[in-house]
């Protein structure tokens, strides 16, 4: 944490008193104030560190996947739903349906929501190229 937490706490208190903080907070958030004590500042700091680590992305990924989990196969850069497994291989099926493929556990990471959406958009684009709509 900062070498001078008391100074940081006083600066935060001054900003809050001036109303700078609450202008950034949505209206539906209750306007409660807690005195910026050292333990509170340490909790805030720890929370920010945890959020920063989460933003870096998953560092560890599960070695065991459950049926229905959504994973990204790093080898093929495809996103699929886990259908089952045999030994170190998991069977993944595209989110929009289709033929399954096998992926090694070491090549699989949890899919982000954006991965899943991108996969569905790619599949919709592929289908539209293969089967263009009929013009009336």
C-alpha cells in the first residue's frame, strides 16, 4: 500500500466532502459514507488488486470440465460446449450446433462472454454466405 496512507485517506475525504466522488456514482447507489480509516483503505486496496488480477485474465484453468461448460480451444481458436470426455480429450460442440471436435485439456481455457458471442456471429456469417436469403 502507499507509504503515506493517512495522507491518501485525507485526500480521499476531501474529495468526497467536495462531492467529486458521488458525481461519478449512478443514482441508484445508496449515498452512505464511511470514514476512510486505515483498515478501510487496506480493504479497498486489496479489492482493487483482486480486480486487476481478474482483468489480466485467467491464470489457471480447470483441468476437469463439466458437461455443458463453455470453453475455448486454443489450438483451433474455436469456442464450444463440453459434451463429454475420453481420457485427456474433451469433445466440444459449436455453440450453434454442428459437428463435435476433440480438444486436449491443456489446450482449453474458459471462454469469455465475448468469445462465445464472436463464435456465434462467425457461425451466422458463415451460414449466410453458404445460404444467402432469397430475394423477393
